[in-house]
C-alpha cells in the first residue's frame, strides 16, 4: 500500500477495451485496533492479477464480523502482513483476467468471498477498495435478478449457512432451530434450511423487533428471546444452528443424536465448530434459488452505507444488532 500522493504519476494499463489505473481509493489500517484505525487512502496500488485470478472493479462490498475481529488482531497469528485493506465480500465487474482463467471474461458481473480460508492468510488487499483481485474458483456470475448491493451481501454469509447445514447432515424432513435468525448468516440459514434442504420445521430466535422479519423469511416458530428461553422449550430439534455464541445452551435444545453447528464461542459435543471456506461453485449451485426468489438477500435498512461512511458502517455492525447484511454501496 503506497502512501497516498497526488504527485504519483497515474499510469494506466489498457487491458482490452478497459483502462485500469495503477492507483486506487481504498480503506486501509496500518495497525490493529478499533474502527478509528481505518483511514481512507487515494493512492493505493491496484493489486496485481495472478494467472488464476481476475481483477474486479468493485461495485459493492459487504462487511462481516470477521472483518472487525481481524482488525482487532484476533487472528494476527495467521493474518497477512499489515497494512491491510479489509473486506471479504465483493460484487462487481471483471476488468482483467489472468492467463489461466477459463470461465470468466472482461465485462462479466460477478460476486464472491475473496478469501478461500477466512482466517488463514486472508488477502492483504481486500474488497473495500475500487479494485480487488480474486481467484476464479472463489467467485460466481452474479444472479441476474439481484443488483450489486444485494449480491455483495451474500457470499460469506450464504457460504457459511450452506456449509454448516451440509456439515450437520441436515436433510429433507428434519427440524432446525436457528439461534440468531435475523442476522447476516442466520437470515440465510432459515431460508436455505426450508427452500434448499427441505426442512420440516424451522424455528429461530431474535428480539421483539425482528420477529416479523423471521416470519417473512418462512420461519415456522419465531422465538422472542427477550420473552422466553429456547432451551426451556419441551420441543427439541434435529439440528441447532448457533450463530450467536450460545453453544453451551444450544446442546440442550437438540434431539438425541442430533447436531449442533457453532459459528463462534465455546463448543462441546454434539456441537462442532468450523470456519467457512469460500467456494464459487457453491454460489453457482445456489444461484437458481436466488434467481427464482426462493432465497432473498436481507440488507439492513440502515444501509447501504456509501464508501465514505465505512467507519459508521463498522460501528453499526459492531453493535451486534444488524438485520441481515451491512452493505457498502456505492463504492
Ligand atoms: N465460523 C465461521 O466460519 C463464521 C463465523 N461467523 C460468526 O458468527 C457470528 C454471526 O455472524 P453474522 O450473522 O454475520 O453476525 P451479525 O452481526 O449479522 O449478527 C447480528 C444479529 O445477531 C442477532 N443476535 C444477537 N444476539 C442474539 C441472541 N442472544 N439471540 C438471538 N439473536 C441474537 C441480532 O438480533 P437481535 O438484535 O434481535 O439480538 C442481529 O440480528 C459472528 O460472531 C461471526 O463472527 C460468521 C460467519 C462465518
Ligand atoms: C472462528 C470463527 C471465526 O471465523 C469467522 C469467519 C468468524 O466470523 C469468526 O468469528
């Protein structure tokens, strides 16, 4: 990341019909810490494009809790070097392709999570920038019916929802309780469970103001956690999917022989925890459900936040009260 300087001569490379500048605007942090370490830099070098990568002109990005946990230094042992341009989720247009790219071309509208393993050497140059480079295998063509802001909010969350349900062996006719049904991941777990995996019953927890949203997403049993404790229900579930960090209570709500998916916090059998793997093929598999409207992106109505308001967007996400996804658009 070069120091921002207006004296830098702007050299652009003409790639096909697209002119790609050598410098771009991006949000950067040089040290770990709170949202105050974020700075806006107008002279960041446009990332190189490896042979198996494409360069995406970013139209929209989305925030995930891993972005602020990483910025706080929680994963510094396996992080890429500082300074960092944060951001995992991207939606935009391909403007350059590497020599070994087979399935994408300039002009394709794509979306994806740019980091194959969320915590292992995530890219130094993330999606909160005007351009980002990403391996072809990690992205997919954007669903035709979604705009860039809607698409940007999907990748990491829907990949996590899908991977957790698959790892839990969730299948048609089974019941599921989702802890945190109104969040970025939870709002997709409740939909995938019903629409893709064929759940017989979907229960979910949220606070009072989010109960109607749960019902609109197809939840059969919406539990207001400010009024009742899910672990005291007599009904038990084949799978409990914890997105909140309530793994210890979650195991009290699962049937004998069932599975408990835990995304964060302590876990004990039959609970298990995993870290999401980015996979463009998984997005491609889910595209028909998105294009048919069976699965709907949920964007927090406080957004989308414009690029200049990234610090406000992070501060809001870090309250833990977001409804669906916090999206950054326009860039
Ligand atoms: N292991 C992995 O690979 C991954 C882990 N994660 C982790 O999973 C967690 C969830 O991620 P994400 O969905 O993006 O987070 P969000 O920031 O979207 O979660 C916010 C939501 O959580 C809900 N919530 C908070 N507390 C409770 C509660 N006690 N009961 C029910 N709902 C609650 C809020 O609803 P309300 O306002 O009603 O409380 C709000 O809608 C994070 O800790 C994240 O780091 C996420 C993705 C991948
Ligand atoms: C260990 C879970 C960690 O990984 C991701 C992607 C998060 O959001 C986490 O908290």
